[in-house]
C-alpha cells in the first residue's frame, strides 16, 4: 500500500511519522521525501495485515501533517 503524506517541514516530523507507522504495526518497504518550500511530500510504501485506513486516520491526527492520501496501484 502506497501513501502520499504532505507535512510541514519542521524538526522531528519524520521521526513522528515513521514512529507512528512502526508503532501501529506497519513496516516501511519504500520511502522517499521531497522538499518544496516549507513543506515536505513523503511517499511511503507500507506492508501489514492491518487495514491501511487505521494508519491513515492516525497520521491525519498528527499536528504537522497536512494531508494523507492512499495511492491505488
């Protein structure tokens, strides 16, 4: 499952996002980040038996996360 996440470019935001993914039982199989001004676009590919909708809901609650979208393959 691939996710696109737009976040504010602040110190520690990557640690918070990746830590939440890990704590929720998802493993990151691919990761890339692109910086544009004061924002970062993260592209994560995750793998788990758990529904990705649970992860999306939790990511949207993080303070510096602007948007989360699932990319259909």
